[in-house]
C-alpha cells in the first residue's frame, strides 16, 4: 500500500508541474504551445487525448470512466484538473461556450470525487467555488 500512495503522490506532483508549465505558457500568450502541452498531458496521464473526454456527456463521465475504462478516483481528479486547464485555454481563445462546457465537467467530477471520498478538502472546496464563479461570469457575458 505505501508503494501505491507514493505512486499517487508522485503522479499528483507531476501533474501540478505540468499544469504550472501550461499556465506559464498561457500567461505568455503562447496558446498553440499551451494547447499542445495540454493534449500531451491528457495522453501522458490518462492514456487518451482530450477529444475522447470531450465527447463524453458530463452525466456519463464518472460512471463510464470508472466502470468501463477502469479509471480510479485519482484519474478523475487528474481529469477534473485537465478540464479546468482546458477551460482556461478556451477563455484565452475566446471560446466561452466551450469553456463553460469543460468547466461544468470539471465541477461535476470534482463534486463526484468529493462525495465519494466523503471528506472535506479546503483545496477542492476552493476549486469548486472558483469554477462556479467562472461559469457564472462567462454565462453573464453571453446575455
């Protein structure tokens, strides 16, 4: 069991590094490189490209991935972070509609994992609030 915890911890550390690099590219305005990096991260961590996950309806994400594709709660956490990062990229690309869609998927997965784990996480709670506020802001700009 310690090996599995170490592996998961290392995976999360690597994920954080990749997201930081991605956000740095976004900040610089290098959207093409950021998009490429994000797609590579999907494949590196989840063995599928972003299109695979984007095709799945929000309501089927967790069940489909856990049951049919044998993903774990940790995979879902990674996916939620990747959807969040993708939403940030889409905002920079002026694609608010698609950004709202991926933010909603990120929120859905984050809430699911929190409920399944039956634990409170300040980080997760903060992320949930950020996503909700971002969705509300983007939705208000459409009207």
